[in-house]
């Protein structure tokens, strides 16, 4: 297994769940790549995309590739999926955590948002993709999260009061994310291990699990 972590706008600080996950995977002997994308406070799509693809090219063809992307990193993966070529390295599993809303923009972010929402492209880029959002996220409403899940045809976990699923929201150690990376365990619970709401890809499949 090779794990690739993709941070978002501004990077992931020392207490962020991606930093925690990188450390835990290292302790378990799992190969994890957590690159700092260029000019993290002023993202530019082309440079971020080329960095992502260089990292993907380093993964051996016979390795299981698992990707966990947060915020604008999730948006970056959607750009990658929409422009992937037939010979590009395909991921086995991808976790998209708290992407910004489809209409979100920021003057210091160039090209990363808005992003394409293409279900067919997503399947070219990865075997399975899962979306995780938090209620109360200032950058993505639950309604917009449902729109993304339906349009991308993926399952989505809604973490109650998870907000942007970042350090400010307490993420932080996140055992459910570690279990997903290692075993594909779903749904993803919050940091307190309480039950999320899981939204299935098929219409009307909204259930408490």
C-alpha cells in the first residue's frame, strides 16, 4: 500500500488530521507521501496539478494506491480526474474530505475552484471514491454536499457538527480516517466515534448507519 495525502489551501498545520494520519501510518510501517504543494497560501491550479501527478507517477504499478485529500486538495483531485489521460496512474481508493462548495472562491486561489463535477471522470481516476463533509462547514453547505454526492454518484458521510473537518473543528486525531485508509472501513465516524449520516449514491438512499 502507498498512501498519498493532499492538503488544501494554506496547508495542514501540526495538529491537523492529515499530519496525525501521516505519523500513525509511519508508526505502522505504511508508506505515506505527504507533499507540501507549491505556494500553499496562493494555490495555482497548473503547478498544484503537475506536483500531484509527479507524485502519482512515483507509485509502483503493483502497489495499492490510497488517496486522502482535504478541502482544496479534494477540489484538486476533481480537476485531476477530469483531465486524466488513459495512461495516468489510477488510484484504488480516494477519500474527498470537506471540499469547498461548487461556487466557493477566494482571491488567493487561482483555478482550483470552482472545479469540475464529473462522475465518469471520477471513475477513470479511481476504483472507489468516498465523500465526507461536516455539518456547519462555512465553505460547503450540507445541501451542496448532497448535490456533489448525487452528481458524482458517490457515497457521502455527513459528520454532525464536523464543520470544515480541520484543526479548528478538532480534527486532530481521527481514528475512523485511519481505519478507512488501512481497510476501507466505512462509514467514517467523527472523532468521538459517533454515528454519521450516510447518503447513498442512489436517490432516496439516506439512512442512519
